[in-house]
C-alpha cells in the first residue's frame, strides 16, 4: 500500500507552505442591497486534527477582520477577465438574477452603507486564497459569505 501521496498532502496542509488557488475570473454584479451593517470576524480556538497530526490551529490567534456585511439580491452579473488571453471559468458561474447573497466588503460600514435602503451597488469579487493554515485576515470570513469590493461606476 502506497502512503506517500497522503503524507505529502498532510505536509502541505500542516505547514505554512504557500499555495496557489485555481485561476478563475472575477464576477462583477449589480446588486440590490437590502441590509447593510458593520461586522467583525474573529479567530476561534478551533484546531485542525486531520491526517493524525494533532491539533494544529485553524486560525492565527488574535486575528480579526472588520468591515461591512451586505444582504443583496442580484440584478445582473457578468465575468470580468484579467489581461490574460485565457478565459477559462474552471467551473465558476455568474450569479443568477434574483438570487440572494451575503457579501463582505473590507471597508467600514460608514463608507459603504447608504442612508436609505434598498440601494443598487456595483460590486466585484476579490482574489482570496484560503488554502493554507492557520487562517487569518480575509480567511476569517465564512466560506458562505462572498468577499467583494465596490466596483468602479
């Protein structure tokens, strides 16, 4: 029985080795904001016990990330390609019109939220690669919340 592939995967997960996420285009969208509030995500004391390595910390101790949490409904969305000639999507799809999403912007709510809601904003997904441990910064945001920034008008 060959155990080397599992051992190599365990080393890449356990260490602080750098890794590269799969290339994918950004999604730009016009969204209707129905809720906008200030939020702070913080590190828990959770640990990763995979591959019989013991309790490696899942998050960098004391890490926090503050910003704005948005509840939105998609009005329209499209891909935004980098300057590379390769336009593969690697399984990514644009957001469906009418679909609700939870978004996070790493900016204060005062500079992001409008005085009256609902309001239409244009947002674009950001590059976040959270495939190494321990997690910190943008990787404190739950996977179900999409990280975006405001797009240029």
